[in-house]
């Protein structure tokens, strides 16, 4: 992704250093990281920012439904998932994903998401991917890969949703 033109800035040693202004994707991914600090599940402190025309529409973070206990307070609620290759992983199902919370916030406030971009920590799960498609979001920008994202990749491709992953890192969890 091309960066904006850089301007010299003063350095500590008196010499001017080149300032690298973040791209829009880098900027919104950094905001997503701040939103994630509000998450209430220490296993997946994820955040989400939904943007249209370079304006933030809504944000969301991983957390329990309103009025229900949080993982950080009472612990995780794990369910095992058996994958096609036979591997078994644990998923905490006490919380709502950051994408879901941001989409719900938009619905609650009457904010249309048609043509928006969503910024998230990792590739969305397949359930979030379907919600992203149905609410009209057309571009997904992720900081990292998700170990179980193949279904997401496939349905985004079929639906014409652009998927951009900024790093080659894979998101991992304790007790996967």
C-alpha cells in the first residue's frame, strides 16, 4: 500500500528525519487497536472500526451481551469445535465478536453500512463474514490472518467483498 508523501521533522540530534504519515488503512487499524482495549475477554481482545468515506461510523469490541457477566470477571465459556481435518479447537462463546457489536451499534443508531470498510484485528469468522456481507460492507481490512478463515475467504470471494490482510502473521490464542 503506498504511503502518503513524507515531510521532514526535527530529530533529537538536530537533523531532520523523514516523517512517514500512515496510510488510511494503517490509521484505522491503529484506531481498531485502541477500541480493542475495551474488550472484556482476555483471550481475544479484538476491536473493530467501520468506516465510510474516511469517516468512522461505528466501533465495536469483544464483550458479553449487555448485562451478562464478562470473561474477565467470571472466566471463559468454552465450546469445542471439530474441524474438517479432525483438529479440535476451543472457542469462548461467552462474548459477541467485535464485528457483531459494531454492526449491532450501527443498526441501533440507524446508520447504513452499505459500501463501508470494516477494520478488524484478524480475518472474521464465517458467521461475522455473513453478517458483513448482508449489511453491505464491501471491504474488510485485517491486521492478521485467522487460523480458521478459509470459509470466510471463500464466501467473501463469492460475494465480491474485498479482503485485505496487512501482515503475514497468524492470530493465535492460549488453549486453542
